[in-house]
């Protein structure tokens, strides 16, 4: 099966010979493809590959539009400007069209429904319903099992505080001021913001901390780390992803549709639906600009539109009107 180096070499030759692009431009396209496949390796394949050079065309064939949407929202969430995001979308479009049209290596034509960000913004991102989110928060709520107490605290931090998975993995005990129900979060670029605990998330974290007091980390340098594994090692992103996948399955939620990052999206969407100001949500999520946070308002607009289309009066057909008039 053709591997990364093979199909990427053919792609570069295509860009040089057929597209007549400059070496500098091709370099930028390659950077986008590398970044995208790195993301897919983590988001879709759970770090299955030590290097993206091990990825084959079989894996590329399984990539869906939803995963492409997730990548673009990942860019937005990491403060890439809209112009840059649209540039990367076009790079990906060129790549997938090459595989489909030129190499005939893809079974389905990708990017058929994907446009620049202004037109598909409303399709980003996916999130849990209120009932699904409630299921997750109650899943381990009354458990006294070590692993489930830890999972419960992690789930509450995602759904109540809108944290990124890397932020949860890097939390320290000393970051918390439980008496004030607040804690420090170190986000992208080590940017610090304040997280706040409501009653439910406070109880979940406090319960875990009571248990955490009795743990002795395997490595002394990890003594301040909040989350340790069952082997008393610092938790990593991959383990957290596995925890959330297990929670989805246990709660009867489709773990193929939703990811860890879905929980952050869910937190933001539920906050917005509850009437919270978009600027406050920006602060909670740690977005550098409110433009990224506004994606959640577009999602809600779409829901409102769908609800209006289901309005009983909109279902009133012409033949029904005639029958009504005759009566």
C-alpha cells in the first residue's frame, strides 16, 4: 500500500509540472498537508502512528468531511486568521482533488460540499445535546472507584469549564484555590486565564482531590500534577481521549461522531443558549478574539432556522388550504 512519501512525492511533481507552482508555494501547501495529517493522526487515529510518514492511502480514504471541518475549527480555535484558514482549505482541496481526479486513489470525491469558511462556518463544530451532556456528568457521579472519580472530575472540567484537552492534562494541584472556587489555566502559548468552578464541578474536583492526597507519583517531579494515572504517572492527552471515548460508549453516545474537543464545544454552545454574553464565553474559552467565539452564535442561528422550518404553520400545504376553504 502506498505510503505518505510515495503519494506526497507524486503530489509535488503534479504541483510543479501541471499546476506550474513555485517552490515556495509548494512548500506552504506541503506544510498544510503535514499539519492536517498530524491533526488526523491525533483526532482520528488516536496517535496510532509515530510519524505521519507511516500513514497510507487506505487511511486517507477514510477521512470524512466532518473531520476536515474539525481541522478548520481547530485552526480557528488556535487563533489562525480567517485568511490563513481559507488558504489552508484551498491547499487541502488541491490535495484531495489530486488524489481523486489524477491518481484515482479515492473512492469518493472529497470537498464536494466544503467551501471557504464564510459558507461552511455554520457547520462547525459538533456538540452534545443538553441531555447527552447531562448523561456524561451523571455517569460516574456517585462512584467511589478510583478511575471513575478521576474520569468524573475530567468530564466536569470539560463540560463546565470549556477546557482544551492539553489544558486538563497539564493542571497542577497548586493551580486551584478551592476556597474561592477558581483555578489557573495555562492555554496556548502559556497564556494564563482564570477558570471558575460551579457547584457540580467543585464537588467533582474536590472529591478527586481527596483521593489524590493519598497518591505518591512515580516521578517526584510530578508531585504537583493534578491528574495521575492508575500507575501514578502524569496523565497524558492520549489517556484522556481514551477516558472520554469510554465514557461516550458507557453513556450510549456515538463515540465515532464526537471527540474530546466536542465537550469544549458543548460547554460553549450550552452557555450561549442559556443567554450568556459572547464576550464572557470568549473569556471562559480563552479565545484571543471574539470572532472565533462567534462561531457558536452561527450554530445557534442554524438551530433556530431549523426549528422555524418545523413550525406547524409551515407544514400547511396548498391542498390542505383548498380543503379548508371548501369546508
